[in-house]
C-alpha cells in the first residue's frame, strides 16, 4: 500500500481526469456555473487539479505556481452557501465515480473534500473545519 492518497488515486493523470469530468459537469450546473462568470473553466480546471495533486500528497506544483492555497481567502469573493457546497460535492462525487476509483480510495478523497467544502461555506451559516486527507 502506498502512503499518499495521490498515488492511490493513480497520480497526476487520474487526478486531472477526475477534475476534467468535474468541470464538464460544472459547465452545465445551474448552481455552480454562475460562480465562473465569463471564464471558460480551463484555468479553474487546471488550478483545481494542481491543488488536488498537492492536497493528496503529490507534487507541490500548485504552491510553486500560485503560493500557499489560502482557500478561504481565495474563495471569499464568491457567495458559497449550503446549495453551492452540496452541488460541488454532488458533481465531484459523480466525477470520482465515473473515474472508477476504488471505493475505499474514493471514500477517503470525498470525505476529505467534504470537510474542505464545508470550510469554504461563507454565506448562510458557520463553516466546518478542514484539513487535508490522512497521509497527505
């Protein structure tokens, strides 16, 4: 068994595949698409993929290119409430399922992402704490 979620997910290619599937869903999602006004989503797709690689214990390309993630600060300008959090998690869960990630690895990833998504809620209530996945 490998130590990092990054490796258990299948590395860079697998993470980029999950994120690509996710953004294909975001493009048509009535709740999420308005959070990206005028953006073609390619930049957001690359940023999320690089972030997830680092978050899961892989290369630190995200930090090398963009600095510390500062997730709450970077997302504060966007109105993120329970509907946005739930839609984000739903689309990501679908993307992970379509990628045929082993169930135990998918559960670990989605559990960690659920904590982080809760942490980013900034409208309509308190957010939850967040931390990276174990082994990251």
